[in-house]
C-alpha cells in the first residue's frame, strides 16, 4: 500500500538521483509499484533525493512522480555532494520503521527488495545488506567485475567483518540502526563500507547478508577505475575507524 497519509510508514524507499538517464522516473514508478505489490499489508513511502542535478528535465520528472504519488517526499542538494551525503539527508528527515536504499535504476529485482525488507520486518536483523553472487558478476563488464572483486578481497583481508559485499546497491535497516547510518561521514562511493564497519562496532545492532539478484533487462553502467582510486583516502579513513 502506497503511503499518502501523515502516519509513520512501515517502509521508506529512498532513491538518490544524479544526472539520471532520460525516462528515469518511469523506471522508478514501475519498479516501486512492483515492490509495493509484494508487501501488500505495509505502507510504503517513496523518497527521492536530487543530488545536484539541474534543468527542466529534472523538474518535469519530479512533477510527473508527484502527480502519481501525492505522498512523494523530495529533497534537493543544490550541488552534487555524493550518494552518501544525499542518503543521509533523506534518512535524517524521514521517519519510518524500515529504510530501504536502492539506486535510481532499481538494479535488483523487486523480489530481492522484498527479501531485504522482510529480513528486517520479521526482526531477523537490524541491517540487511544485499549480497551479489556469480550470476551478477557474469552479467557485468570485466572492469566493473575486477574492481568489485578487488574491493571485496580487500575488505575480507583488512577489515575482519562478516560482510564483504558492502557495495551492493540494495540495503535496508531499522530505526535501531538509523543513528549508526547518520553517524557516517563518507559522502561518495564507500559510504556503504563505513556504515557496515560502524555497525559492527555496535553490539546491539545485528547485520545479515541477504542474497539478491539483478532484475531482468537491467543494463549496469560501467565503473571507472578512477572512482575507486579517488576513494582510497576514504578507504584508509574507514580502516582507521574499524580499529579505533
């Protein structure tokens, strides 16, 4: 059930947006509606954060979503601050029992979103982190596969935490884990890693990996090695947080 009331929703689906492809709002509407159908007894709030995208196309897309979803919550960063910053802005402003974070292209299947949601809703865990398998890696480019597996190897080798796939673009967490998420400071690519690392240091917060699958027909963008190189400083900072 889509939330259009002032009451606290069961779930807030939060989507950061930065220079999205044309027609992105139609993908959001279609995949969001599919997820809502899979959790029929729950109220679900759609939340969009514009992270520095300007122009009439963005205004028109948001107007279209607001027409279909009167309860839509919309936030804006005037300049691009990074996905981590955008998500914290929304999470801080929104109250919900469960927060579900995904990307503007909804890369993972609605059933995967349902699985992540139910792990938290059934109180099996406070944080449900999507975990990708070899089917995912077979579907992406060689460069992106290399970067992703290299990062997972580095996390296993250096961090000593139970979750090595921290960068999967689908995660959920409860109100109990919200303060941990808001305590993070990483603004860009590795915000997920910092969140999981900080959560491991809080004994009262539980974390669980949840297998997820790409949705049919999704085409993932290529990832440049320079993005990871730019985040080396964040990686080192987060490693210090792990052992502080």
